[in-house]
């Protein structure tokens, strides 16, 4: 399993549970973790996109040599 798929599952679970929680302090903790994991997920998406671009550039450079 990749980091992206694990983070997607964590975000989905936190979203489900955050809606069911009634205590405001626990809800705040869920929301804080949700924000944290969404940010990590966004970072992983960006790293993945950058890796794809780097791979394509390296491939083009090899073809030009």
C-alpha cells in the first residue's frame, strides 16, 4: 500500500467519525487531525506529481543523448 492510499483511508475515516462525535473537545481533536492528514495527503500528491515530471524529463534527456 502506498502512502497516498493509506492517507486517503485515514482522511475518510476521520471525516466519518468527526461527524458522529458530539463532545466539542473530541470533535476539535478530530478536526485538527483531519487537517493534519489532509495536508500530508496534499504533500504526497505534490511529491508524486513532481516525481512523474522528473521521470519524464530524465527519459527525454536519455532519448536526446
